C-alpha cells in the first residue's frame, strides 16, 4: 500500500488503538516471534492492511477496546487518550495471525520486576525500546490537539465530568521554529519541528549551536534554578504528547523519594538472552527504576514521532512505513530523524523550563483526576514544583546529557580473561585514539558490532591481552560501545593505563576526520557525563595517544583538531614515531592494529 493511497487519519488512529487495547498481562515467553522492532512493524502492517477496508471510526475502536478489562486502570491515560467523544458502536479489532497477536500482547505493557524488563523490543540500531510509550506518543500525535487546559480549582474532577474543562483539546498553535535549537519555553506552544534538520547536516549532541551557529541551546548540565529563583508560575496547560510519553512517569518516579534527587538507577541498561532471536531482557542493575534506558528510548521515540505526526499534512503515512523509516535510514529521507539520534533530537524537542512545567502540570492533573492518590495527597504546589524541577534536571543531565552507550553484551563481547584490575576513580586523563584498522568508519550497528568483536579477538588472541584494550569505542552510528568501561584498567596507553580512560574512534583519521556527532561525543558529552558521575576529575587533561607513546595515533587530521579542544594538554609534547617510520621502510607494514600496540 502506498502512502498516497492511505485512508484518513481516523483509520491510522484506530490501528494504534488496537495495539494499545491489547494491554493484557501475559505469561513471560508466550509469544513465538523474536522481540524485535521489525516484528512490531510487521504487526502494524498487517493491521493496516485489514483495517483499511473497514468503515470504523477511531472513536468506535477506542470505545470498544477501552471497555476491555485488560490491565490496571490508568485515569490519566484514559482522560488524555481514550475518553473523548466515545461512541457506542462496537468493533472487533482485525484479527492478527496468532504469532503477531501473541507478540502484541507481550510487548504492549511495560514493567520491571525481578531484575527483568518486559514490554521491550530490540531495534535495528541495537537499542532496546519500550513499546507502550512509543504507541502512546503515536496516538497523541495523531489526535492533533495537544494542549490541555488544566483546572484552576482544587476540586478533584471525576473522569465523566469533562464539561468542567471547557478548553480541553484546544488546537495547538502552528508555531514552528526555523531550527532544532529554537525550543519553546511555554507549554501552550508546540515543540520544535524536528524535520527542520537539514538532510545534509549531521545531528549533534545537545549543543545544537554547532549545527546552527547562530543558535545556542542551553546546556543540560546548567543547574535548574530553585523555585524561589525561578519564580515559577503554576502551569495552566499541558501538552498531551509530553504528558503520556515522558512527564507522567518522570513525575511519579521522582515523587516516590522526594528527598533523594540523585537516582543512579535512572536509565539502566540490560542484556538480551540472544541477539539473533531476543526473548528475555535482563537488567544490569537489579535495583533499576522503571525509567530504564528502554523506557526512555520508547518515550523519546513516541514524543518525536508524535510531534512529527501532529504536524504532518494529510494523508499521514502508514505507521508501519513511518517506523520502518525511523528505525532505518531516517524519516522522509532525513538521516537526522532516526532512532540513532533520539537523545540529540529529544534535547531539541523541548526546553528544560518547558519540560519542568509539563511534569508539574501533569502532577496537578493527576491530583485532580485521582484525589485519593497516596503519593499526591496533601502535597501543595510548591512541593509538586520541586519534584518536577529535580525530575527534569536529573533526566536532562543524567540521560539526555550523556551518550548512548551499548553495553558489552550488546556487541557480543567474549569474557574477560583473568581478573580485571579496578581503577581508582576519579581519573585525571582522557586519551584519544583511532583504531586505524578497521579503517573505514562504522555507520551501522551490524558493522560496528562486527568491528568490536574483531578488535577484541585481535587484542586477546594476537596481542595476548585479557580483553579489548580500549575503555570505550565511538562509532559513526551515533553510539558509544563499552570496552573495559568505567571501572577497569585498560590496555590503551602504555604506562598510563591506570591514570586515564582510553577512547577510540573507529577508523583511520590520518587524512580525514570522524563524523561530527562522534567528535561531539568525545569532546563534550562523554567527559561531561563522566565528570558529573564522579568518574573523571573536572580538571581532567585530554591527550592524543602520540603524546605519550611513539605512534602516529590518533592520526594527523584528528590530532590537529584535538589541539583546539578544551582540556587539551598542549604542554605535553608529542612523541614522534620516527622509529616506526624507519622500520616501515625496511619491510612491509604488518596487518595489525598499530593504534593498540600499547601494553
């Protein structure tokens, strides 16, 4: 089916409701299909093919499915997405194949318990995504009307009394920024059109001023002002899209422990049992908060795609096509609008003050809808605002402000040989390398993971090392790959391995430079995140490998650029690689990884 022949938006909305309506709590392992995003897209495509010939409206589908006793009742979700102008017509959802129906039931509800995470799938870029917030964002975007006016009184409003909200569902003004750096500061103005990112401009981390030089986005590591300083006014509206994807769960999670602002379990990662046929996902931190990396990935994807749909002209694209593009080469041919760059695009979607207002407004709305909510009873406006302020600060600094790092299990790392030596943190140095071989930059998850396995085999089998030498490896696919990580001594900079982290760009950068997004990761995002976490000293020094070891690494082009970076230690003179150059004239160069001949 071509996008041009697609039925009106009501049919597309009905597809999402069929998916959302399958919020049945299954026994783990009931679906026979692998838990992959491709399987979700396949289910959507099958639903679209069958729903396209029906005459059902979105509201009829919503009524029929919301009436099912299919899981815990969520008044906020019902109020924002399900409770509008419901009709009495009944419609059975189009029948899926048994395999796809089992899959949709298994992934439709997100939860964390017993160290396992449910309702998540593996995306083609290697990230794990929670399906529930993704679908909620798609539905909110399809509804179009995003602004919800909050009640001004303190009386709880029952779900059936929507007449007291005369302006609920007001149309969001069509205000579009000219670049991703211009973000709205008010919740009653739509967020930035992420499609404004040019297809020939690389997406960069957070500091979008590098892509649009005349626009400077506020850095997420700037402390959010306290309530008295900000003199924040109580919000009067919320954005339906941000509420159902991010704001609700941020507010409720941080409401549980209002006196504890640092949540090390925020954004926890995990491992699949089998990457080729993923079925079970185990968290690396058994004490992880429900706001895992997979959940936040799904929430950001839902917010970004919902924002796209809310602005897209009719006829809107089939959701299976949209997701295939987003988890592939990019939406509408834009490589910047894809899952690999969700954190960067998420940071450009809304400002810190706006997101704070959204979380605060969501807690106010929850107080009205659920007056007996045990966590919200007796909380005044100042307390709610304080929770919202710190929840937003933690999210923007600890998640959006940090790079997406694929753990070792994601690239198929072999076990460490022997016993690793712990680092004494925080460290004072960051050593920059290039891999030299593999020489081409890796631009896909498949290629990058293959390169990681190849380097580990070389380091272990040919060099005789215990593991891959680097602390971290940076691909050109938008991701960082964990090597020895933050806590173990590496084998990257001979004589200095215990004093600093070794970070390598995949590729040979003798004559050219890495991708801008990869450069930004190593220059700004990774060290800033490490400093915040107490892993790297604030006064750390950045050095090229050649400054400490006789080598050409990290390549002339990259090293000359490093000399212009903040924290570069210019007083450390490069150690020339003359010996290596003379020997290379006497015999052909070996097919090795000279950038890692370090231990």
